[in-house]
């Protein structure tokens, strides 16, 4: 007797039988849902919130590899230990500069309404398969299934990712020498840190700003009114133009105007996992997906004959329901490379917006914006505007920085920094000295 009493304290399966009742455990049914690893924190928080007002909840932390169903109803074996071992705690990022440490395997045992009947919730992070495993056990299968669905729904509604600025990337999986998976591929969700761009800093002409506002911001700000009148909320916007003309900066500005929307930035190899990206966006809608440099992944069919990503993108954009609060912003430096089925079919892309070299008025505003913290009284602004014809915003920004660098070379002691016409001219000549082809690389587009 003493041996069994001791083992129920040291083995998880026997501990659960004691907590629930040895006779009741045989009637328990188990429902389980495997979800991506990034959902772990949300599920943990949903469980804690659900049980916060429930009296008599007991919890156990124990790292065991067997499923809850097998622990309750199956025999143990020599390979999977059922001994209670303190679950390790791992760090989970919950904000740009914040993380929490949570046990990777925890059980909650609680009364489910009947006097002598208890139910079990288990949440486990499966490191091998990169999944968050949520399992519930109880004597009433309908109630178990209902609670499982409620916890998942609550985890989405109160998610740490909702209405945040995020970047999505993929961590490649690995296989051993025999081809067996050692580590599964993982979708990594990161909280982006980007200072919001004010309207003053966003230097564009009025018509371009109006296009962006109506096709992105207004759709989300007035979504309920528009839905009532039958206007689809899903809309695709394509920003195109040469490098350095402000497409990425425009995306930063738009993200800052949508604080109540989940903003998802995707670039590089992550574009090849378009299905998972759109699933994420629909889960945490209202959302906006920003796909950067899309010509690299979704080039025209005659350029990229065997790309499956292109088909995935078309299917996902077509699959968005009219009521889905999912917007899509695509950027490209080479619209001519982009597949025509994306850019030429209404319903996928509703608005193309061209970003080109700014005219005289905008170049003046860019110079004033980037040089506003410096003393430029000795410069001829109109002359600077004239010689910079064809320059992109990126070129003008670097031009001002190079001018400041040159001006600091002649600083004498504590004398105030002043930017001279000569310093601007020297910086300008230096940036263009390598010839036209190199100058275009740094953002000067004049012939």
C-alpha cells in the first residue's frame, strides 16, 4: 500500500487518477487540438482567464511525452517515462521588448459542475513537432468539445498578436542523415519596432495620399458602414516604382494610421509560404498584409515557370470572402516582372499607385524635412532643388547626411554646425562621381 501511495505522488498517470477519482477516470473522453507553436502563449492565457473564477483548481507541472489520452487510458512503456519531472520553463516573446517564462507542460484539474466529477486541461509545447498541444478530458464529450472550442476562440479574441505590428518569417526545419525530421519548420512571429511616420514626415502629393488613404485606411476605419452598404472590405493595393522612391516608407506611414488593425509585414523567403501567411491574417483580422518586393517571388510565368508560390497567392487572394477584413499591400521595384494575373485583374489588385522621382515642390519639401534640424541659412534652397532634378527621396536623405558629415570635418571647437552651399555641392558631386549606372543605385534617376 505504501508503494502505491508513493507512486501516485511521483507518476503523472497515477496522480491524475487520484485527483479525478480512480473510478471516474475510465469514463473520461479526451479531445485534442494541435496548433502552431506561436499559439502557446495565447492558449495559456485563455486557460488562466477561464479558470480565474473557478474554485478548487489544482495544477501540476510535469514534462511527459505521451498524450493525455494515453496517460489516462493506455499502458506505459519503457521508452516514455511517466515520472513527474519539473517542467522546464521557456521564454516566450509577448511584445517588442517583453517576454514571459512559462512551463512547457502543465495540467489543470478542476470541478466541471458535478459534485464529485473533475475535468482536466493540459497544454504542452511539443518541441519536436513545433506545436502547441491543447487537450481536454472529462466524462461528458459534448462539454469537453465545447470547452475546447471556447478556449481556442478566446485565445484568438484576446491574442497578444491582435492589433500589433508584426513580421512573419520561417525557420527552416532540419533532417538527420536518414531523412528523419530532427526539427520541424517553424513559423516565427516577431513584434516589429518601427517609429510611426507622421503626416508631416510623409512627403507625397495630395492626390497620392488620397489614393492610399481611401484604399487602405478608410476601408478599415469605416468598415462597418461600408459592409452595411455592400462594399467588400478586402482590397489589394500595389505600390510600384524605382528603388528609393518611398514605397516602404509609405507602408510605415499606413501602418501607423491603423492602430486597431493587425499589420503583418512579409518579405524574402517567407513569401513562398503564402498559404500560412493568409491563414494568420484571417485568424487575427481585421488585418493588413504587406508583401514586399513581390516580383522576387511572383514573377511572370514566362520568367518563373515552376513557381508554386504564384498559384498559392492567386488562390488565396481569390479565396478571401467579401466580408473578410483582410487588406493586401504589395510593393515592387519592377512591375514589368510581375505576373499579369496579379496586377491586371480587378478584384485582386484594386489600385496601382506609382512612386516616381519627386517633382520640384516635393524635392523642396524633402530637403526641408531632412535638413530641418540643421542651420541651412547659408544655402540657396532653390539651387539645391534645381540640381537635384531626378533624385529620389532616398538620394535626398543620403545627400543631406553626407553634407552633414562633410560639414563636421571643419567644425572648430564648440562652434555651431552650419550647412553651407559648398558642402551640399561637394556631397552631391561625390555621390554622382562614379557615373550614371552607380548613381542610379543610390537613387538618382535623371538621364
